[in-house]
């Protein structure tokens, strides 16, 4: 085998050329044919639709019909691939359309979540991006082929594995030509065209034409080893899932369905009705929305996700996998505080989140808003447990103040008892006064108590007291109060 000559003086163009087949006919090629595994990383797919369905239903709330379709089509896709791998080239179907999917649904109802869970369960590389970041030329944002290269990155360079990956593109509705605010029409249509090539069967170069450094590196490697490593990845088996909110699509569908009816004009569709109309979506509606027919043609499976209502949001919070509750508990656990939510509290959170109209995304922002002041203040106290209940949610300020007050007073009581063996009891009016003075003087309750009563032990010892009640007057005038108390009681004692 002849090694290709390498001359560092050669210009860059030659180096790059050397990477190509013609320039290096004798080099031994490794896994060069697209679609064949490089390092025989076997793809062991063995999941049945019902298994994937029940797995997803453990995590995802209120999307049963969607999950049924997605789980089935994803499983069939991967099982088909397994079958086709065994077939000889002649027996493979030509022009076969794979089950790329379109998910339609408002924000925060689980589109991304479902796809991520699937990729995790199946163990295939997964790449997610927003369709808006691409431009036709690839100059502005990126080139759609970058997605395929990213899959290789995700699979740590294992091309065979990357060829079984899932590419998930969100905000696909924004590349419809009717979409008003993003980029010119032609560019959006161009992105659709570039994508549709990938969605079917295309070979993508691993190295981008503008990535000179890696091109040079590859050329040097070829020179050194006499081998040209595989540079292309085939997209035939890559599953594409695209999604978007498709606002306004319901109008198009409605118009089509009502064509025959007389006097039809644009009617406003609300709430659940939108979802019901969307579920009737047909290819022609998507074309009317602004997609090229060839693009829609590569998406044979459509699913429409449900809007999540108060009840659904509550179920998400109660779900044992809910990241909102678990995540928030961990935030507090980081300060050694146990956090708990009552069911009543979770219902209020769900109700408030529903008003935000951001699906499950609203849950976290509602919880954050309720707890932020507690998260700030409790770590500097001795408080080890926080129960979030209805009262706490409705009166956050008061509840927090009370907690801090109780913590400050208890802390001082404990310290006084340990140091002097005297238990100080605080009347309710005294506690209120302490709170008032503390906020007026901008001092913590504990600090104020120390200032007011630290010297009380001299007098109380004199009286041989092991128990003393602090009244409001004691707070307002600690020295006078103690003095007159001593005078009165010392004589009595004597
Ligand atoms: N149906 C659901 N069941 C359980 N959890 C959910 C559901 N929908 C959303 N979530 C939670 O909310 C988070 C955000 O949802 P997700 O990312 O799936 O939204 P999306 O539908 O992709 O919205 P967007 O259109 O804004 O991207 C998820 O990570 C998950 O924790
Ligand atoms: Mg998403």
C-alpha cells in the first residue's frame, strides 16, 4: 500500500483535496460506505410499543392519545431499522418513507419532554434545536446539516450510533412561509428544502467546508496512517421529530371544514375547541399554513397534544417524577431544610400556573414566586422544616415574618437558658412589640432580644428566679421594668 506523499509546503487546497477519494485512491477506507457501522457498535433495540407507552405514561400527564401514537411509531421505526439491517441491499425497500413526526401543541405541555424521555429510554443519541436558528445559506444561524454532525458529537464520534439518532426540531411553524416576523419568505422555504433532503436519505459530510483546521488534521492523519477515516454520515435511519405551536392553524382547518356552510366567516375559536379543531389537521392545511408539500410529505405522522388544565397541572405536581417539586425540595435541602407541600397548596399552585398559560412551565415560576423570600431568609435561621400550605401561599409575608420572629425568640430563649439556667417566657404582646421594634430598627429579632435582655440575668439571679415572663413594658423599657420588678419582689422575698 502506498502512502500518500505529504509535503507541508503544499498549499491548503491540495491538503483538502487529499482528503477526497480521488486524491487518495489507494488509502484503506474504514467504514466508508454510509449506513454501515464503523466499529460494529450493535444497535440493540428490543422495546415494544406498549412498553414504551407505559414508560412514558409514568412521567407524562394528560397526553395519552399522543403517547400512544408516538410510542408506537417510534418503536416501529427502530424495529424496522433492525430488520432492514439484516436484509441484503436488493431486498431493502426503495423510496421508503420513515415515520418522521410532527407534534402540534402549545407551550409547556410536554413536547420536548416526551422526545427527551424517548431518547433516554431507547438510548439513542439525541439532538434538539430550534428551527429558527437556521438560514438557507447557513451564514446567519447554522446549517441544518450541523444537526447531523451534532449527533455524531453526541454519540462520541460513533458514526454508526449517530445514524440511529433522533433529531428534534422545535418551532418548526416559524419556518412556514406564512409566518410573518422571522426572516424573508424565500429563506424559510429554503430551510424547509434543506431539511427535507435530510429527513429522507442524505449523506452529510462530517467536516464542514469552512472547518479548515479539522480538514488539515484529517489530511495529516491520512498521510500518517495511510487510512482515510469515514467522513460521511447517512440520514436514512435518523428519526426526525418536529414540533410547534402552530397558532392560527385552527382557523385554516376550520375554514376548510366549513367551506360548504353558507355565510362562514372567520370565527373565534377558544380554549379546548382549538385543540379539537387541530386534531382534524390534514396535509392540505399544513401546506396552506406555509409548508412546501414535499416537506409535509416527509412527515407522515401528526399528533396534537392536549392543553393542560388545572387538573392536569395538579397531577404533574403530584407525579412522583415531577421535577418542580423534587427540584424545589433539593433547593431547600441544600440548606438542610425539609420542604413539604400540602395537597391544598399544590392545587393553588396549579390554579395559578393555569392562569399563566404557559403549561407546565408556569408551575415552576409560580412556586419560585411563593418561596423566594423563604429561600433567602431561612438558611440563616435554625429552621429545619418548611411546610407550604394554603395559609403560607395566601399570606407569604406574614407567615415568613412569624417564622423569623419565632426562630429569633426561640434562639434567644435557648441561649439564655443554657447560659444562665433561666427560662424566659414571652407574652404575645411582647412578641408583637419585639417584631415592631426589630423592623423599625432594622435589626434581627435575635439581636434585638440580646440587646434588650442580655443583662437580665444579674437581677433574676438575685431573686433566685429560674423562670421569668417578658411583658410588653419589658420590651419598651427593659431596665426600668426590671428595676421596679426587683424592688417590688426583693422586699417580698426578704
Ligand atoms: N404533560 C406533562 N406531564 C408532565 N410534565 C410535563 C408535561 N408537560 C410539561 N411538563 C414539564 O414541563 C417541562 C417543560 O415542558 P416541555 O419542555 O416538554 O414543553 P414543550 O411542550 O416542549 O413547550 P415549548 O413549546 O415551550 O417548547 C418539562 O420538562 C416537564 O418537566
Ligand atoms: Mg419544547
